[in-house]
């Protein structure tokens, strides 16, 4: 990945018949490495889900029933949730936030408008998810975008086109 970034920034050496080393100046590879990491985490958070690798992390999470809802705490490394399904639900749904989350929570206040197994709802609350209904608080599937760690980059090749062509040295 570092080589791809150096090439995109136009600082990759093109000549292979000589060696040049310099001991003063900034560590450009470390600088680019920090920018690469921020770029990658930004992609994990915002890129279209069909361009990212989704992992089913249902086995590693637990749903805790709390009345009509079940709360799922997301593990470290989970950057984004694509869909959730509890046992007994007819389909998986993606989490909602903002105004839509407020509407779902208002519906949940009444037993007559509470989301059901045919039309379940998941509300994102920070690093937790509130899942309704919680008839059986067992996670059947939880598809998420996971950060593989600082040295790994797993993404669709088409996203390489988003590597910046220049870096603002004052942006970091």
C-alpha cells in the first residue's frame, strides 16, 4: 500500500539502476503511513458497503434483553454495521440514526406501534445497537465492516482511485 501511495503522490523513484540515500529531512514513509491509515479508516466509515468486506460477527456479540429492546455492544474494531437479525426475525435490517432513530423510538413507546418480527428495527446508539423486537435476544447475524488492524488494507480495487494525488502537510 505504501508503494501505491508513493506512486500516486509522484515521489516513487523510477530509476532502479542507482541508489540514493539521505539522512536528514522528515521520515516520508512514516508521514505517508499516518495519512494512509486515516484515509483507510475514512473509507471503512463512508465507502459504499458493496465495495467493502463484510464480516458476520454474530458469534462474538451478545444481545441483552431490556424490555421490548435488546442491546448489543459492538466489539473493538467494528467500524460500521451493515445489517442485524435477531433469532425469529423475518429479515435483517440496517441500523438507523438521527431523525429516523427518533421516530423508531417514539413507535417503541406504544405496544401497538412497536416494531415486529416482520418489520424489525435497529437503532444505532454510539457503540451499541438497540434491536426491536427482542422476542428472542439471540443474534442470528450481524454483518459489519471490521478494521483488520494498522498493517492490513482490505478493500475493493476501485477504491484505490480515491488515494489523494497530493498531501497537505498542514492537515495532520
